[in-house]
C-alpha cells in the first residue's frame, strides 16, 4: 500500500525526512483531497531513476534478474476472445459477476486475451447517471474486485469503466492481468452527433500519459500505452475505444507505429440496416492497413433501446482477414487464434513498417502462453483461400501479362505444347483469353501435342477435343522416333527407363517448340507451375525452359480450382475440362499400363495439397518447420496421419533445397499469387544450400 499524507504534514520536516529514509519509497502528498506532490529520499530517487531507465528499454528489462522470464509460445499463436455480456444498466455488481463468469469460461477454453464491450461495468446507455458519484465510486470498487479476482489467473482482460481524473470524467478501457491493474486507456474521440452525446459526460484523452490513483496505486493513464508480455515478447497489445477506430487518425495507428501488433477495441456501436457490413469492412481494412490482429467487442442485449439498438457484433480480424464474427443480436463470445508470429514476419518484410517506439510507454506483464488446441481452422488450400472469389481474375491477369509481353516485342503468334494435362490446359486457356483481349485471330495460337512412350489415349483425346472447341491451330508431332534416334546417338538402351529416358522426351519437346517458334516468328509459352518449381519436378532445359512462363507463381491446387471455375463458366468446355481435372497428374514419360497412366506424380512426391500447404507457409511467412508441421496436422487431421505428413514434409525439404539451381535460371513470368520463386524478385538463394537445420528440426518432432 502506498504511503499518502496531507500537505499540512510537510511542516514537520524532521519527521518527514525520517519517514522518507526509513521507508525508502515515495510518499504521496495530497492537497484538497487530490494528489499534488511526491517526496522521497535521495537513495530512493536513484533507485527509481535506475528502474525507469531499465523499463524504457525492453532489452534491459529482460537482462535484469527481477524480470528474467522464460519465453513461451514457440508457435506464435495467441488465443483471443471478444465477448458481449448481458448487462443490467447501472447494476455494477451484477455486471461484474457476468464478467467473472465470462472470464472463467474463457480460461477453461485456454483464452489468452479477452475484451469486453464499452463501459462494461455500468452500461453504455446509463447516460446522465454517469455523472452520479455513486456509480463512479461503484465502478472503481468493481475494478478493485476484478483486480483481486485476477490474481493467479493466466489471462489478460480489458473492461470498460467511467473513471474520474483531474475533476473530469473519462470513458476508459482498463487492462487487468494476474492481480494487477496494468493501465487505463481513455477514449480519444467522443461522438457528439445524432443520438450520441458523449461530450455531455466525458472529455477526450489527454495528449500525454499520466498517472491515475486506483486503490492507492499509481496506474499509468493515457492513450499511448503498449502492453508487452514478458513471457512472449512478440505480443504487444494496444487499446482503443469504439469511435476511435472510425476516426481519421485512430490511436491504433500510433500504437502500431510503437510496436503494438494486437489491438483491442471496446465498443458500443449501435445497429442500423447493413451497418454490420460496414463495420466488418472497417475492422478488416484496419487490421490490413496496420498489419495487426484486431479484436472488437460491442454492446448488445441489456442496453437501453430508448433511441437506438445494439447488436453485440463482435469481430476478430488479422491482416485484412475476418477470422470470426458473431451473428448480430446474439450476445455471443467468439474465440480465435491470432498468429502474432505471422504478423511480425510480414512487418519484417514490409519496408514501410518501422517500430519507432518514440512516444508510447510500455507496460509489462507476465502471461505464459503454452501451445494448445487451436480454435482456428487453417484452410487446406491457402492459395485458393487467398484468391477468394477472384479465381476468374487469375486467368485475366495471365492474359493481361501475356498481352503486354506480345505488344512490347511486336509479336502476334504463340506456340504451346499441349499434353492434355492440367498445367498446359490453364496456359492454353489464358493464352486464348489473351488473344480475345487483343483481337488477335485465335488461329495464331499454334498448339502442338507431342505423344511419346508414356502418352495415354485419354490425355491425347482431351487435347484434341479442347483445341477443336477453341478453334486454335492444332498439330500432332509424335516424337517417339526422334527420341529413339537420340538414344541411338548417345548410346542409351531404350529398355533402360531411367532419368535419361524421361528427360530426353521433355527436352525433345522443348527443342521442337522453340524451333517452331523461331520458324513462324512466335514465342513459346511455358506451362510449368509453382509446385513443380519448388519441388524441382521439371526437366532442366526441358519443360523448365520457355520464352514466357504463365504458371510460374500458381501452385497445382490453385490451378485445379481455377480450371474448374473456368469450366463452370464455359459450358462448351465443361465436359473436356472436367475430364482433364479427373486425370491423375503425370508427366507421362513412362509407358502406360494398357489404358492406365503408370506414372502418377503424387504417388512419388506425395499429395500436392500437402506440398502447396508447405510452400505457402514456408515461403510466404518463413515459418519454422515445427510450426508448418503443427499447422498441417491441424488442417489435415481428417485426411492424413501425422507420420505421413512428416514424411511428405521431409520430401519437400530435401527437394526444395536440392533444386535451387533450376530456379536460378527460370524464364520470365508475371507474379500473380503472393508467392514467387523468381531469382529476379522474391527468392534469392544460392544453389549450394544444405537443409540440415530443417531436417534436424523435423526429426526432433
């Protein structure tokens, strides 16, 4: 308990000096009932100055013995909740009981951070009773009760309360964790229009942080506070209140500039027709602009309907994506996992983001975050999820990029090798759409199918049928005899179906296509995709080479979904495209078993749906192998056993690192997804890397 004396006691200087030296701590002096001065001994002052210097530097705080805290949360996921309790306006005791009940339930579900609606303790629509001293006093007593309740509870929570400071009333969010009121954040922007008259009761947050006295303790008070978890230093929390996020320059902008990566908002946003859609867009875009997680809790049932209604619309967002939201008028709690590690990685790569820390105070708390069962569902196809409803835009972007290339080199013809497989199908579709955009005759798309030892009738017939429907120029060149002659020239036994047997066919096809392109003044379109490039499943100077690679940033799973979407929009092609989609993925370089394709890529490499998942999180977010494995086990728990996922991840690691030399000389191709392995842009690696660190990490799991 802090030592407090009235200013009149300062007359006895000898006694005051004695107390200061004996206590060796600050003594607070009040004047007319308000805090006025702080006095202390010189020794106490030196200690305070040393502590303040330490606290201003997050690195120093970790070095000190007192704050030496073991780091937790290897996976970087923080479980957050937004809840709307059923309040009774003015019944503070009841509201506290509902807050405690909600927190108890959240703890059972391993929630780390929870935020409640605006003015949780008394109700937002209490109006003029906000000025009543009984209500203000009762709310402060409630905060003390919640502080004591929180002791030894591993959760950070924020409740709303009206608090008096310097003879003025502030609309505040109060952060509490493990027996401490950590800090108080007053609202920065007060609505004063239509049915909202907050300036009738409250004043806006002061420009700089100060201290407020609660239960005899000095608590930091201001809009420039960032709360950092000592047990997981990446977690840095900022708080704003309702109208703040709607403002031109919200406090969260400054908080994020000072390092905050999780923003909590206590709100009392009223409901209007379709306002929930606008609110969803606002929170989503704010989290995207600030590269942060955003947890928004709003008032609902229990508030007065005298002039407005409240819907309890709660939202959890992360970097532009809505992870969870409640149905309006449900007063529900939503829980989801915000990936703080992913946010920090994006900030690391975003050159416009700088953690300045020049005008915010950091407040530290100790909340271990251990790995737990996730609430969040990670999509099995993250590339497709990222594309959302824009699958048709993929083809448009490919078409536009090719159109620009053709214009820039004054070329009006293209050559494509078309096997009837998935990748060449998309390349042909995009080229066809490009020629329609450019008003070029589609007959100047020269399509060649080049069957050889492994070509099946199904893929060949699909290729013929599709070209007939599109009206492109089609020709078949059987390369079997030329490959046999090549084997004879180099002394290779035709019965030896090794890598030479396979790659010679791929290189023969590329040679033919490039020579034809030269002959008719055209360019050759490459069909290799991102999945193949990452796994090195391309023939060097074979399908690895072209004049322009259309699919270079598109993984197999996304290509499948784009082609299916195109089929559903173009009924004249639907049957043949669905037949192509149902065909096993294969390079068709080994002889078939009758009519059956013998060489099925996924039987050799593992499912592309797994590899594309690995590619996304390894290259986009630079996640550790442990985290990628954990997320994969979570996403595919109903599809693959953990040991199989582990084996496939091992295959990915080995093949990714051993094939960088192929990626270092890729042909040009526009970036369409957020992941690219172009050596000219996104991925710059030496060809001699050894993946021991990653394989060891995987082996330890």
